[in-house]
C-alpha cells in the first residue's frame, strides 16, 4: 500500500467532508502533525491510525487504502472478455462494467449477416443504447426494429423482447446497457 495512495485518499475524503486538518485530527484522536505528514505522503500510518481516520471521515476503511482506479483504461481491438451468441454470429465484448453505484455496462458488438440475435427482456428498467460503427444493423424491440448505419444512434427499452440483425458483413457497434 503505497503512501501516495493513502495521502491522496485522505486529502480527497477530507475535502469531501469539508474538514480542516485540525478538525479531522481532533475527531480521529491523532496529532495534527501526524495527519499533515500522512497527507504529504511522508508519514507511515499504522492500521489503528487509518481506522480512526476512516471512522472520523465516515468512510469504509477500504476507501483509504485501496489502489486508485487507473486514469486510463485501454482494451485493444480483439481483446477483452467476449461472449458469443448460440444461434447467431453476435459477439459482445465487455469494455466496461458499471462501477459500484453505477448501473451500466459498455460493450463492443460484432455481427455478420445471418440469423438475428434474439434477446429476451432484461431486468425491469433496462435501456439499451446503440451507436453503429461499421456496416448496417436492424435492431430494437421485436415489433419496432430500425435499420441503422455508421454513426447512427438508437436507444430503446431493453426490458422487452428485442433483436439485432447484421445487414452487411463486418457490422460493428457500441452498446451501452443502462439499468435504471
């Protein structure tokens, strides 16, 4: 656990709480100089000190010690966890799962002409967003499909039966699955 992680987390959480160094140190029962050193990444905190600070800030202990999320995430074409449909050429690659508190997933989809990808309703309140990258796609609720081309955007309820059908070879798209 690098000191820089803890220092950044302490500064961030103290600012969120609107507390001065003195006030947070007092609430945690530690010296102001100790807190100052921790926020400057020059102190070496023990678990008891960090626990007291977490309690004083009203955050889980893990918030102060977990590694920061990367500033940049890259998934190269052809990489990432992919799932294939059983009865069509649809391949969905998860690019980003929704973090805690955010109910959305981001996928890259690829299809070839052939049988449509029939999808049963997702959980209530689901909305799908599509942006076509290449090719042509017939997509949407089974009773209201829309033909889409490169650059076209569409959203529709995902909690009703819906389908995707590639109308041209090498059809690719980005899909955001939002769960309200």
